């Protein structure tokens, strides 16, 4: 994922998409996913594969189509972002953004 870019995709029933980004210990990250016809869910995994956090939409009753996950990274490496529908039978389009400070050096 590129910091500040709008990444788009589609979730089919039972599907999920995987994204990744590089980060350093101490970086602050915010992931935001907006869904069309689905209630979004974001899961974040550390470089060693350890589950870090999950963020379903704030009101999974169906009326909220945005999920936001914020974290301060405790180690460095490539982090994995798994996006899906909060509901197993959910499907639709989504937009995903990453806001990261400070930005990783190239």
C-alpha cells in the first residue's frame, strides 16, 4: 500500500483481500475502509504473522459502512492488512486508505 493513496477493490461472498505496507517501530498508522453494499472489517498482522488488531465498522447493524483501525507499530517490517466483510454473506466494493507517520524511508 502507498501512504495516502486510495486503494480500491471488491469483496465477493466469503472473500477477503490482502494488502501490505512497510513500517518502522514507533510509526503511527491509520487504516480506513469504506464499503459499498458491505459492512467492512480490517485485520492487521505484524511482520512475524502475529494478529495485532481488528476493526469492524462501528455499528455493524448495516448502517455504518466505514471501519477505522489505528495503531502505533512496535516493530519494523512488512505489515499485512486483511480486508473483508463483517458479515459472511457480505459483498461489494470498497476503498482503503493508509495514513502513516513518519513515512517509511525508501
